[in-house]
């Protein structure tokens, strides 16, 4: 039998293997976390539940507070969003009813019989997951259809405390046929449903690279779905660009047009920025074609451009395309500290990128400094990139070599200070 689905209490991520809180494990209530970071971030809320458990135990005269979990589930389990309900049926330590156990094991006929005999299809386990969530996660078409057919209206709209619907889980796992069933059952309102952080089923499909599901969602939700964004400003095309899912990017451009392509997150980063940072050349070309100069010249809050991102990582072919398409306007942009794309390439040791930038920008780019007066050569010397230093000196000559920072430090000074004898 497959392991049961678990949900991280902090970030809401669903996995099959997670760490358990030792205190909650003692109380037979399993709070799961996908990482130590999530456990630490959730600690203030989590600690309050520990206090509540101790209070209940004290009231029961020192007996285990969860001797019958169902009696206190409303006190120890976070509220369930949407139309889900905490079951008063007999449950195990995870809050699993007989119906939920049957669903998690894919026993759709048993699920049908339990529903017909009065089991609550809306019942959620300790993680807020209904039988339909389990069916969607495991891609069980028969079980999904059975629950939709025999369950109450609106079952597909049940969500976890973090806002995950069964459609969201089907999309995350790439279960196309189940996703189609749920789209038909839940309609536009389900397709456009957002999690507590604003994440959508389309976003997770784009992130995971499920092309056919993306196409089905776009067909159902159209531009309204494509233009949804998270609370941090992230959107579907940013996810696809980060992960390098080219076919999905093309589908999204067609659905959302220039309006989607020009969107930025709260940090000011665009989809082109992410594509350049990750080195996805063909995606970069398509984005430039769709967004034009307005996209090329976007900067984030730190003043970093798409070219700066490509230079930072040394994606030479992308750098060449950006120089050709963006021209001097892009080439001479600097971040809020005054650092140029050339300095970014020099500091990170990308020789090929440095040579391409020198060829395009000449001495004007070579002699650019940041707010402290540090040049690209200074950055290369500071980090010990000998071949880049040679290329810069050859191109910039004595005028570059003799430049100093506002503190009077030369490139020779910083090289000696950092022990770069060559």
C-alpha cells in the first residue's frame, strides 16, 4: 500500500515523507513538516497547541488528552476551510475515518458503500484532506467519479486550511484525467480558486511541467486564470520560466499576451529575469518577442536587469541575444549600488561573458564604477580571476589599471590584500 499523503503544517506542501513533531507524536496527533525551517517558522502557533493539549490533559485528571480523538478534534485540529467538516465519526490518530482510510487506499467501491450507509464525504482528516483530496492525489479516476456522483454538491470545493482543493493536488501530481473530472464538476469557480497565499492550480501545473493539464486549465479559465498572481506577486509564467518549461511558456503567452509577460512580482522581477537567471535561451527569445523593449528594460527593486541576471550566472548565449535586442540602453544599466553587468560577470568569473560585454560596450563600459568607485577590474582582482584581469587590462589599458575607489584603494591593493599573487 502507498504511504498516506501528508501536508506540511507551515508551507502547505504535500508529500509522502515528512518529519513529525515529537510532542504531537506523543499525543497521537501527527503534525508534519517538510523541513526544519518550516518547523521553526510555525513554532509560535504550534506551541499554543501544545499548551492546549496539556490543559485538556490536566482537565481530564492527567489522562491522555486524545484518548478519544474525535471528542476533541475541534480543539486540537486547525479549522478546515471551505465546506469541509471535521468528522464526529470514529477516527484514528491521524483523524482518518473509515471513509478516508478507504479513499487513501483507493477502494472506491468501499467508499461508495460507506457513503450510502451514512459516512460523511466532507469529513477531513487531521491535515484537512477529504476523501476527494486523496483520490486526486493518487490519480484514482474511479474513486473521484464515485465521490462526485455520490457525494454532496460542492464537494470539489472543499479545501485544506492553506486553501488546497482536490483540483490543486491533481494538478500538482499531473493526474490529467482526474483534473478533467474535477474541472467539469467544479466549473470556473474551482479553476479560479486561490490558496491562502494566492497560488492557483495553474501555477502548480506550470511549476511541475504538466503541459496537458495547463492546456485544460487555460481552456476552462482563460485569461482570468492566466493573470492570477500570488500574494508575493508571482504568477504562472514565472514558475514556467524558472523551471524551463518551454511549451508551457508558449501556451501562457498565447493565453495572457503582453499583459501577462510584463507582470512583475513584489520584488520587481519579471518572467524574463527568471528565464535569464536560469539560462533558458529559447524561452528568453520567445519572451523578448512577446514583451519587446518594455520587458527588456525592466529592473527589479535592486536595479537588476535581465542582462545583469544572465551575466551573474554566465549564460553567454543569452547575454549575446540580450545585447543584440536591448542595445546600449540595456547594456549600460546598473543596479542600485551602481554595479554594471560587466562587474557582475567579472566578480563571478565568467570570462566568455566578460569578453562579449567588452566587445559591445568598449571603454565606456570598462570604466564604469559602482557608488564606491570600484570598477569591473577591481571586482575581478578582489576575487582572483586572473584571465579576466588580463582581458580587462588589455582592453582598458592604463586608465583602467590606475583607477581607485573613493577610499583610495587600487585594484593592485585589493589583489594583494586578498592574497592573489598572480
